[in-house]
């Protein structure tokens, strides 16, 4: 999976994804204000919008999902202690999915989830 999102402040987003969420920075292209990250096999790319203003999504926010095979409890504690804005704390749903949500500097909602069996389920 690869997702590219526009950001209003490249440096602030770079620090958030690398230092707060612990995503692995693959490279930086400062001429084009572009940086891809890797997390658990998925690629997230950030790119600076030209005027610093993001598109209006008419009140609909974007949710970016990442599935973990294991370790969601310890990852949640790591993210929380790094200062990430927690939108919804760690919870286990009746159907077995454990999840939590954070928001990035531009308000994107990011969901991290793990199925109790370690398999992929996005409920």
C-alpha cells in the first residue's frame, strides 16, 4: 500500500511521522518538498502544498489505516509517550479488533489496528 497526502507544513509533518510515530524516513527531496516513509510494510508519502493551504474536504476528514500484526499495546504506549495527539485511545472492539486513532498536524486521522488473531481486518 502507498498513500500520498498533501501537508501544509513539510518540516512539522516530517518530524511528526518520523519522530512521534516512528515511521522510517526513506529519503527527502527538499527541492520538491516530498518525503516517503515506511511503516509495517506500507508507504506513506508527504508532499508540501504550494501555498500552504490544504484542499477543503467539505468537513469530511481523511482516515489513513495501518494494520499491525502484533505489538499494538506497546506501539500505542510509544506513540502516546512521544506526544501524539490521541483522538481515540486503545480499545478492543467486540469482534476482536484492537485499535487507536491519532491526528497529524494537518488533522488527518490515522488509525492503527490489530486483529486478535494477528490477521488483517479493517472493521
